C-alpha cells in the first residue's frame, strides 16, 4: 500500500479540507505540519514538494497532489470508505457548484478577514528586516502582496468592505440552501459539506450579528452536526493555534 503524506497547516480553510476528507474516509496518513506563521511553506524542503509554496499538498506513493478541492476529490476516488460524492448527476453538479462558488468567490473574502485579524497580528511584532526577507522568498507574487498587507495592516477599507459584503451574502445563501435539505448540496454528507465546514465553522463567533440561532438556525444546526462527527473531532484535535479553538463555539449547551 502506498503511503499518504499530507503537508498541512491548521484544520482550517484549505489545509482542513483534505485533512477532514482523509479522516472521513478512514485513511491513515503521515501528518507533516507546515507552520505557516514560521514560513515553513517557503523553505526548500517544502518547495521540493510544491514549488508554489502554498499548502496543502499531498503525496500518495510517488504522486504529488496539490489544490485542496482537487485533492479531496482524489481522496474520495482513490480510497475505500464512505462515498463523499453521491452518484446522482444533479447532486454531483450541485456539490461542484457550491465548491466552485466557495473556493472562487467566498473563501478569498473570509481569507482576507482572517489574514487581517489573525495572521498579520500573529507575526507583525517580529523583526521587520527578517519579515521582509521572508516575504522576498515567497514564490507567488500574489502571496507576497497578501503577506505584506497582513503584516502592515494595509488591506484597504474598500477591499475589507467588499469582503464583508460577500461574507454577508454567503451566509444568507448558506442559510437558504440549508433550509432545503439536511446537508448543503445533497441528501448525503458530501465534499461540499467538508469544504463548507472549513470555510464556515467560526462564523457564529466571527459574525455574531449575521449568524446566530435566531437569524441562521439551519446554518448553525448544520455546523453543529458536522462538528459532532468523529472525523471532525479527530481533525480539529490536530490544531495547534488559538484560531482553530474557535470551533468550540459549536459545542451544544448541556440539556
Ligand atoms: N487554491 C489553493 C490555495 C492554497 C493557498 O493559498 N493556501 C494558503 C493557506 S490557506 C497558503 O498556502 N498560504 C501560504 C502563504 O501565502 O505563504 C488550494 O486550495 O489549495
């Protein structure tokens, strides 16, 4: 059996997607933690795996796989375990619709807010010359821009407002969709739920005005149900930073 190694940061956003998919499938993997805040993703050892210097990446035997959503699909197809893509073509279309919408339109806005509130403040007290040298080593120019803005707190008011607008729309769309069925995109738990949980698990904490038991009951119930799954517990227990501890907001009150 070929070994699986996952290079990942926290169970959050892109890294959390393949972590949770592997756990749902019951696939044992070597966990290689990349400390994003220490810039491990730009060190030569990791660039030998993924020259773009972004996480996650996965190896399966001699195959190297990148792009979190595509990795999840690979995991679902390559291994036994519960199917995370139903057979029905319309369900498959809906799952891919949601994943495309989240990855392309919604996640970058969540990411901008997260980078300005967590990533920037976590590193900006370090020596400026060291930080600038670290940024210079980043292979992708767009990631250099994101790091500079996060460190210097220079996301513009317009781009932050646009991100907040998209988050508001996204929350409304999730609530509307989750009122229709138990899971986001089909009647069975799927990759869309894995993807969506990674994006949305902290919404009740970060957006309490927009998402709470009164305004978005279906969204809250969906998040809590996913958090109760053994694979989710196991995956979030692998987190090391305060950021992922936000998941505790999803614990149900004792009856
Ligand atoms: N589209 C890629 C995006 C990967 C990505 O940009 N990941 C972020 C973390 S969520 C990253 O590696 N950031 C590191 C950096 O910018 O230095 C995917 O979904 O895998």
